[in-house]
C-alpha cells in the first residue's frame, strides 16, 4: 500500500513537472504570439481628458470669463447589442432612439437606428455635441429607473468645456474671446492664452469582450486664473454713461444711426496706474462676437464681401483705448508751453485764438 502511494505521488510530481516545463516552453517560445492573440481580442481605447481653461476675474473675484461643463452624447453600438437582453435587438434600438430624442430634441428619433445600421461595431458615434449639464443629468437619472434600464442601452456622455461669459457685453474688447481649440483670439483671452490654457489628460487601456477594463489615467492639468484690476460695478457705470451719450448723439448724428463712430473711456487710479474700467463703443457680445448688427456699415451686410466683413469685425474687436493713437490735447499743453518758453518761441505777452483746431499739411487736422 505504501509503495502504491509512493508511486502515485512520484507520478503526479512527474506530471506536474512536465506541465510546468511545457508552460515555460510555451511562454518562452510563443509568449509574444499568444500575447498578440489576447490583445487582438481586446479593444484598445485612448481617450483625451480635456483640461479646464482658467477663469478671468475682476479685482473682487467676480467672474468675467469661465468654462462650463458641456457633454457630447455618444452611442456605443457594440454595447447596445450586448445590453439588448430579453427585450430584443431591434426593440432596444427603437426605444433608445425614442428616449434620446425625448431628452435631446435636436437628435432625430431614428439617429440611433441609422448609426447602428451604418456601423454596428462602432463604439464611438457622437449623436450631439455640447449639451447642457441639466439635460445630461435628467437623462442619466432616467436611465437609472426601471423604465430607463429596460429601454436605454449604449448611451454615454463625454465631458468637455465651453467658454462662458457672465457679462457678455461688458468690457468685450478688453476680455476678448476664444476660437475652437481654446485659442484666444482677442483681448486678455489672447494676451494670456498660454497662462489660461492647461494640458489635456489621457485615459488609455484595453477593454475585454466582457467589458472589463484595464485602464491607465493621466489626469489633466487645468489652466490658471488671472485676476484683473477691473471693477465690474465701475465698468458697468462707464458702459451705461457711454450708451447714454451715444443715444443722445444718435439724434443729431446724421448718417451715424448709433451715435459716434468710436467712443472710449478709461478709469484709472492716478496713484498706481491700476485700471478700474476700460470701455469701447460700439461694443459686441462675447457670446456672438461675429454679429455686426450693432455697427454702422457702409453697405448692407449681405452685400459685403468676406474681406469687407473681416475688416469690419477686426475694427469692432479692437480695444480702442490701447489700439489707436490720439492727440493728447489739453493734458499736454503745459509741456508745449514750457518748450515754447525754453526755446524762446513764446513770450508771456503772446495770445492765441482757438477756433476749434488747426490744419496741417497732409490733410491733418489737430483739435485744440
């Protein structure tokens, strides 16, 4: 009996050694090949995690420019098929389309069916972009109900950021706006673009057939906030004064329906140079910076060439107090008089008649 047990033990040990040797051989000789086969049955995913662009705030921390959460509605056709369950593939496609349209009216009811028909194995089909948090939350909450779990499949949300301006017509030329890709076009958004921008993060890894994931995440680095010396209340007061002035001017402005061609105002602390308000007229909305409706144009916008429209927009976007030159006027008179006395050009008994200005060669008219 003892001999039989000993023989059985050594037989099992020998079999185990053979198996171990075989595994080592396969791992050494064909390990890379088997690894490739495993990876070929997995789905590689590489997703960008967007950073949040920094805010622009006034001297007291009031937000002038920020980035709000928006969401892309994404359809995973492959997951939809796997989640169809007892309801049936065609039924879940139909009900998912109905519910998506209900919560996101801009998405056609048959959008899901069309996407599945075109590419049933697609895992990333964007149905809508930049939907609000409120809509996303309402749909997500519904998806967690019994009705939602039974009727919705394959829908997920991709978070992005969209630039938002709480005071869209306040100091528009000063603040500026961004184009796609978080690129500052004008104003502070452009001047401090590299400071406001951050670095995207990344989520990458493999997804198995059973939807289990092996992910690595590199977190994004958000942009920096910049604080200006602008005071919102002072800026609003200046804006209102400029509008009131131009409404008055418009009544006697002839061809200029909006009053002056340009008006600029600057409120500065004379002790340290801090700027509390910087306003330009005409202004525009940072939510719609390419709208020329508030500008006096030489012709109807529909009759303008693309180049003429671009010139008009560039003029509108310019921050007049810092982008244009203007005669210093009365503030410079002490220096002019001092120079005249110093050179002997002026005498204490000299007098001058000011009739509004003086013309100079080159069609230059300087007001006095």
